[in-house]
RNA sequence: CGGGGUGUAGCGCAGCCUGGUAGCGCACCAGUAUGGGGUACUGGUGGUCGGAGGUUCAAAUCCUCUCACCCCGACCA
């Protein structure tokens, strides 16, 4: 039945191709139509490209190697910027005493409904229940109170990479899961102005800079409305990006917590003028949701499209051969090319699976690898390779000696092209972007 | 929490109305030919039909209970 359907579709596609003079038809029946059912398209792509797998625990997900490799690239890019702006990494425990969460009224009200709570340890009822952290302001506030004594101790500029748990009612892989990975920065400052500067600096110099340059996602920075702000914050800022379905997604938040948590946890310091003062704190976070954002912004009918700068694999080499002698010949050429590209700093892989080339082409397009190199007997004899772009399928024959340089040029072009396309898409959709206009208006008070 | 729906092989499904001991596609394994855009043919592996109880000579199928998941709504990051 499915075979019939496949054949029928292929025939249709062939006719279309013949009629319009386009290139080869594609098989996309296993991915839902992006324009018709975006939510299903998203799920299909996530699972078929092996970014993630379903979890036996409701609302959670298993991040597969390909998805995790992207997360590692995000971590690297984000971590570099966090450190470049003067922060250090540390780590706080997963468990938080329930009483901590109750110390900040607005905070507990906001997070209580979605807490996972541990009441038994080692077979015995605990004297105090422990919350699995939904976010770490409270346990960190408690600790910072001990670390801060003098104005000379300030500022504290720390960040942690961790997992958090929020018992969400409706979940979607990467976008909203009961457990997710993130970084959360927590800083303490001497003055309100300094805390505000930090809050906004993180949003622009760390978050926006990374997401726009590395993930090729244009964002709009703005301030969250009072109802949308972080539970317990004075002011919350966020960067919002437009997804492929025309909807906005919060891609990162930065909160000026004012003195709310300092008050709740007694973070005080003796200032230069000899008086005790409450400190000013901030917190900010980005999560594995960024993976979902990248998928939704850049993906197309064929599947994922990885921004070259973070792509786990930037160039995939598909060897082509018929007979064993050819295979050996091609293998040598592939190994040599792989060496060249690696030496040039490119992330490259070759695919020697026993599948037809066509199968591999589609498979790697589904996974979104930006560049493909085809190397067959004909290429070996001419000391060249066929270089193909994932985005527009442009093919070119490139002499072996020029491959690395040409690939680098194309990757840069593709990266820029992805950003430009996403920006153009957003601008063309202003009619659905009331939220963006609102955000843009709020941007007036940006530094 | 209210309304609707679905549980049969790793995935997607048929079979149920009208009981007779489980089937199709994909995937997987083997072989042959193939290989520059999802390759074809042949053979094969794999399921106590969500769970419990009942009716019956006989239950995936009928009855009762139960569990889980999905969609819509409500609630909420």
C-alpha cells in the first residue's frame, strides 16, 4: 500500500518536474507538509533526523547524538561569550529544600504548580521535602547571602550549566519538556544601575549575539509585560524569534530581580559608606529550546537545515563506486580529501554505508548538513569532486586542491543566506507580528 | 477537571460489526543483481492483540471493570 502511494507520488513529482523543468523529484512522504501541518512537520523532522527519541517518562525526551552534538555547539558558543563577559561557571545541587522556594512569595506562586518533589530518600520519609530544581534562584540566593559580606565581594558573576524540571502539562520535544538542559546565570551587584546594565548586556552581547551570529536566527529584544515576567523579577527582558509558521518563540530571557531575592534570602553587604545595604541580583537563561528554534526557523520540506557555524557535520562526503577496484580507488581519494578539509578546520564525515547514493543524499539533506561532496571514479580520474549545497542544490565541480577553500566560502555564504532568509521571512509576515511591534515599542528604553 | 478518540511486531495500520487460534506496508536479517537523486526481486526474523475478570467448545473480536496515551477545551511557562 505504502509502496503504491510512493510510486504514485513519484510519478506525480516526475511529471511536475518534467513540466516545470525542475530537477529530480524528491520523496518527502515521510515528513508532514510544513505549510499544511507545521506541528507534525516539526515532530517528524525531530525524530526522523534523529535529533531526539521519545522517552518512557511522559514529557521528557532522549537527546540523541546528532541533537546533542548541536547542543554542544550551542554550549560552546554561549559559554565562550559568558566567559568573555567576565563570568565563571560553578554548580549547585539538583535538590532544593521546599522552604527555600517559599521564601519569595511571587516566585513560589509561579513555580509551585509545576514542581517535582522528592519526599522519600533511602526508603525513609524525609523530614523536609526536596524540590527538584525548576530554576535555582532560591538555593543560589541562600548561598550568595553567605558569600557576600562587603561591597568588595561584588559583583558575583556566575553561571551554571544544568538540567531543570518543570512539570509541564503539554510538551513538545526541545520546545517544552518536563526536564530540559540550560544555562542559568546568577549575578549580584552593588547598585540597581549595575544590575540593570548586566541584565541588558547579557541579552544583547551574549544571547542575541550568539543566536544571530551562530544560529543565524534574527531576534527582537524587548521587555516582557508584567504578566509575562519571571516570577519574582523586577523586570524581565527577552529575545523573541519568528518561527517558520509565523509564530514568535521566546529564545532567551534575562531578568533584573531587583532586591526581591536579596530581601528573601538576606543578601546584604557593608558598603563603603559604612551602611548595610541589600544587594541587587540578576538571573538569565537559555535552554535546549534553542535547538527547537533552529529547527523551526531554518527547516524546509526536505527536513532540517543546520547553520554551518554550529552544524555537527558541515561537509558530508558520499563516495560512489560500482566494483571493488573502484571502491578502493575512491576510498583513497576520499581519505585524502577528508584530511585536507579537516586540516582546514572543517567538520567533515564520509558515509560508507551500503546504501545507494540517492538514499544518502536524501538522508543527509533530512539531517541538514549544509554541504555534500560526491566523489566517484570519474572525479578521481579528474582529481576533482562534486560539491553540492543543501539549500539550493547547486552543483559544481571543484578541483581537489581548491576544495577546502571553496567549502569555506560556501559555508560562510550559506550561514549569511540563512540569516537573511529568516529576516526576510519575518519582515514579510508583519501582519502576524503584533507581538513584535509591541516588543519593538518597548525597546525604546534599551540602553 | 470537562468533551472526544486510540491502544494489535520497532514505526504506521487492517482485522472487531457477523467469535474459529493474527495480517499488510515500512524497518530489520540473508542472497542475487544494482549503485552519479529514496534500487529491484526472492527468502526470512519478529506480536501471550494495553491489563484483569466474565460469557463460550473456542475471544484481538462479545460483556464488565481498569490502566495508559493522544486530540479539543480549561489552567500555566
